[in-house]
């Protein structure tokens, strides 16, 4: 076990919306990824999804019982999307994020819109 530099982990790949697993905590993956542009509307039925913005800005649109809203996360901000809430991340500028999700959780959730070519449907990649 050695310390992991998040900046080195992020520098090891360039793909967008294609998370790398930097470590595991109990049954959860800690993932980092580069994002820009839109993801897709999706839902995680059985788990919350934690976001930490390391660089840039992330917006997350949410479809909640009270209606649709968007939260904006500047650098250093965290937000948790509760399980069962349909959401769509969007990065207006190149952005790096850290995600905390149960191991095996798909990046496109349990239910989702059609997956665009620039988004990878994955449970995360091991860090090179």
C-alpha cells in the first residue's frame, strides 16, 4: 500500500466520462475521471452517488418529486445524488471529479437514456 496522487492518477489517462478506480474503501470504489459536456439522464436504484469536484465546474440536473432543478458544484464542492433520483451531470468546462460508489456500480445507472458515443458505460477501470 502506497499513497496515491490524484493528480498523477488523472494525468495517466485522457478519456472523458471514463472513470479510473484509485482505491477501494470497504465495498466502495473511489473513482476519478475527466468530464466535459453532457452525460445522460440516468438513475441508480440501489445507491446514492457522491461527487467531489477537484477542478472545473459540474452541474447536475435532478428530476425530483417537486420538479426539475440543477445544482452547480464549483471546484472543491461535494454533492450526493440520492438513490432513485434521475439525474444528468454536465460540465461546461473541462472538469475533474472524484466519485464514491459501491464496487460494480455502472456509470450509466440501472435505468438510462440512450448512451451517447462520448460516454462510456463501465463499472470503472483499474488505474494503470
